[in-house]
């Protein structure tokens, strides 16, 4: 399952949650982000993205 990062617009606190592909739009619950009163969640896209290529990988798309 993928990990999604949400950020509270008011406090700026970021929370990483594990969701299935079908539940990706569900914001963090109070158990996943304790201590926040009435948060306004915004899903972050592209945070901590890393591309890895090994020596044995073929030429494929991108011509690495």
C-alpha cells in the first residue's frame, strides 16, 4: 500500500498515512494525527520522491 503525505493548512504539520488505492482521498483520522483541533488537510504530491536505477537495468524508456 502506498504512503500519502497530508499537511494541515493551519498548523503546517505533516502526517504520513498508509492507504489503499481506493481510499487515497480519505484524510488522516484523529488516531493518526493526535493533538490537532479541527485540521484542514491538504494532500501533498511529490514529497520525497526518489528514482533508483541499478546497473543491470535495460535501456528502456528514458535512456538512463
